[in-house]
């Protein structure tokens, strides 16, 4: 079995393509379930953010599984295969492990180093666990990815050197070098109550907003988020009035239609002084704000398309000059530190997985030895029925110790050899040498899967 990733992100596709692939909660459930039901897939889950959609799967065949998972994404997009496939990327086995570790640590994010992706990785694991589509393979992989992400933030300064998506978006407005200056003392309206909205609310509250208002379709969710940050909650039906009372608007919902239209913005600005503009930050996918809002006098609109273009230009600049980097000073040191952590963890994970691959064979071998010992003791009982129980117990322990000592070095050595990465199947060789029943090995594997399934 091997790990496969098929996905699309801000690095490979424009925002318009990502919008067509955007998933709500029900869509994520359906995609994960459909992927897990594919012929060559045994486990599956989905990582979905505002700038990526990825299917992670444990598969038994490379080409067949790629075709199956890619087809699901094409169907989701509503595009032809020829239109979407060029934007897809595929990672397999160790490359797939490395990719997830890069994602979980924030190295693959639009705002490099942002910590929100760690929670989204956790959500993907939880989704698969709740659906029963994640088994021992992906459970182990995602648990390790979460540890990698936590280690990256604990052992480097990536948290301090990398902006969040919200900070990065505010910085693109061009009005101030420090994004906090755009918020301090101003009235901020946050539309949404999910993880991105929570990040936005926490950020603007920390930046010193004069007042923060949270609008959401669910009043309970809006009340809960507002209470956490000393904000005011309003119903989504009151959004037009709330727009007229805001200087900065940050939208980040999972809605499928427009929430903020040009007419709403023009009405909100009517009667305002000419120097009292409106900054609109749209971090939703698909977008919450009508794009033509940017044409309204006094309005600055920042959206995911601008963030993606900024990231692309920064990467192009870095490629043109070795002395120029997307991040400077401590930030670049932090990024290099995270890359080293990821490399170490990928090596460790691959090693552990190779060693674990021989475990069923080793267990089957020890079970066979136990069966031989038990059979010989039963034979002894039939020949010496009057044998003293204490003597019988001592003989049994002695024979078992002999069997354990004879098997100890081969089982230790086979795990070491399994980590040699030379392509030799030492588990198969061990099974052949000791004539192990293949059904016995499979039975151990099935038992491990049952015990480890969340």
C-alpha cells in the first residue's frame, strides 16, 4: 500500500479554478466518501482551504488510483478533463508524505508559515475519522503531520516572521506599511464565524480596532465568536446596515453566492465624507464580495486573486536573484529551519513505515513458534501423564525461552534490513524461509487494522 495525493492549489491554478472546486461541509463529506469507495483506494480524506483542495488516499495501485481520484475532482469542477488536469499535481509515497508535512508546517501556504493550516490539517483527519474513511495508514500519517507542524512552530520563529492570511491581505491595501495601522481606532466588520473569521476577529482586536462587529448566518456562532473578543454580534440580515457603520470589512464565509454587492456598498457609502473610504478584504472561496466593488470611489478591495498574484511575483523575484527572498532576516532562517525539520521527519516516518511493514510477518513467525512449543508440550503430556506439574511448568518455560532466543536476532535483524531501502522484501524472505502460512500473515495485518482504526 502507498500514499497518494492529488490536488490543486494557489501554486498551480488561478483563483477562478479554485472557486469552481470550493467545497462546503457536505461537499467535503461526499468527496472523501467517494474517494474511499474507489476501486484502488482503501483510505481517504480531504484537505480543503481557501487556496487548496487535496485528496489524500492510501492506495494499492498507482495509475488506477490517480485516474479515479482525478476524475472525482474533474466532476466536482464541472470542467472538462483537459481544462482541469493541467492544474492538478500528484505526489506518491515518500513524496506524498513530504508534501503533507510541508503543508502542515505552513511552507506551502499562500502566506508562508501561517499557523491556520495546522487546524485545517487536523480537521481533515477528524473528517476521515468520523466518516470511517481514515484507517491506520492515514491516521498515522496525519498524526505525524500534526506533530511536524507543532514542532515547526515550537522550534523556529516562523510564527513571528510570517504573517497570517489576514495580515497579508491587509498589507496589500497599500495604505500603510504596518497592517495594524489600517485597523487601529477604526470600525471593523467581520462576516463569517468559521476558523478564518475567528482569526480575523482576533487579529483586528489585537491591532486595536475601535469596535469589532461579527455578522453570521448562525446567530449562535456569531454570539460565541463575538463574546470571545469583546465584539458585537449581528444577524446576517442586518448586513446592509452594518456595512454603513464600518471602515474595514473582512469577509470569509462558506457561502456559495454573493453576500456583499456593489449596490450594498454604494448605499453604505452614500452620505459619507469623501475622505472616509472603505477597505474590503474578501478571503472567501468562492468570493463573498462582488468584484466590481473595487470600481466604487473610495473603496479598496483586496481578495484572494491579489494575494495569489503577490505570492507569484514574490517567488519570481526570488528566483531572479539569489540575494532576494520572499521573507527577510529571521524569517528566511525560520523557513530554512522548518525545511530541515520536515526533511528529518520525512526520513523518520519512511523508516518507521518500512520497519512496520515486516511486523505482521514477525508476529506470524512468533505465533508459529508458540504453536510448535504448545504442540510439543501436549505430546510430552501424552507420553508422561504423571509428570509433576512443577516440572512440567519449568520445562514449558525453558522451551519457550529457547524459542524466543532463537527468534530474537532474526526478528531484530529483519527490521533493520527492512530499513535498508534496497528494494529487497525481507518480510517475504522470512516467510519463505520458515514456510509461514500467508493466511496467518494476512490475519495479523487485518487484526492490526481493526485495532488501530479510529
